[in-house]
C-alpha cells in the first residue's frame, strides 16, 4: 500500500512538473519499461540466471507487432503474437544453459542480442533495415490510442496485469522451483527439481514480458530502427533492475522511474550547469554510472528491498 500511494504521488508530481500531456507520455514509457524490467526480475532475480541481451526480446516484440498491424491484424491480438514470439526466443536463448553456466552462459545471451540486431538490418524487406519502419498508432475496437492519457492508461493496465501474473507465478510451485535453482542448483536437482526446465520457463516468461513491452514501445514511439535495440538497451535494462531491486517485482517499477526520469533531469539541469559541463559528450552515461555506483554503495539490494 505504501508503494502504491508513493507511485500515485509520483504520478501527480510528474504531471504537475512536466505538464499534463508530456508528463503522462513519460509515465507511459515508465510503465512500458517496468513491464520489460519484470522479465529481467524473473530471469535474474528469481531464477538466478544471467541475461545480457534482454533488448533482443523487446526488438522481437516490437517488430512482430509492427508487422502484424501492417498486415491489418488487430493490435490486441498482435500483443499476444508478440508474447508468443518473445517466449519462443526466450526458450531458445535458455538452451545453452543446459551445458553452460555463469559468465559463459551470459555471453551466449549476449550473442542472441547481436544476432537479432544483425538480422533486423539484413532482412530489410521485412524490417525496413537500417532505414527503419513506421508504426501506426494502436487501435482498439476502432479507437486510436494516440492521446498521452490513453497511452498511459493502456500501459498502466498492461503493467498491472503483468504484476498480478508474475505474483501468482512466484507464489506457485514454479516460482519456488526458480528460487531453489537460484539458491543452489545442485541441491534443487537433488530434491527433484528439473533445473533445465525451470530455466527454460524463466527465460520464456522473461522473454514474453520483454516482447510485450517492445510491442507497446513500437506504438508509443511510432518508429523502429535496429540501433534502438542495440546492446545499450540491454545494459539499460540491467541497470533498471539493479537500481530498482532485482529480487522484487516492484523493483522493476522503481528502476523504470529512474531510467526514464534521469535523462529528463539532466535535460533540465543543462540550463543551470556551466557550458563546459552541459555540452559534455556522454553526460547521461556519466550520470547513469554515478547513480549505479551510489546504489551499489548505499542500497546494494536496490531501492526496493
């Protein structure tokens, strides 16, 4: 309840500080990134696996949604298609985990992200290649979701459903299996837990959530290009869960707040900083690094513990 009230207060402050339309638009992105962060919470925080290429799941969901809508399919059904595509890619990405572990497995997930990004460039006939791809607004029963308020409402509704589904999963037998594998894979296997199957399902759920976020992102942004889903996006998502708290579902929400709010705060501060600092290349990366160091030093478990 305290977290919910704090988030409501944050919504009000954001709207008051940035204006109604712009503030709600930013909050729509917060909810979208939080959905993606939930996928990493499942993979990293709950099952204890490494995923260095989570941006690939967003890319698959975004391009599947764009292609589906371009063919005339209903947008809501396209979200289900994106979910299925992300789950399939997640399951495939988890297969090396049956033979590899630790950093070697993490590098294999990084390779998946590189492969997906290169495929988006190479198959230009389907994806638009380096030139990019325009995505029309989401339509639901003939109603175009173009107003920031409506975009925020859709994103918040999807996030709420994702939180409920994840909570039920974590309270189920599968959730207990994930935590057993995370804490001690050998002991979990000796207790009858199929560790390989648990990892596969964790990546399938995490990939599905990432793809769902990518599908929403495609509509809110209206334009897709392969470089949007490069390694920097995967690392931003990792930072999201580390800052918010990798072991808590609400950590994804608070991490998304930081990821979206920090660039906005830097843009506001540029007017007050000296010219040499305000115009410095990579200022956002420096700020992200400082935030990450501060969290590691003072809140190593994340903002939500």
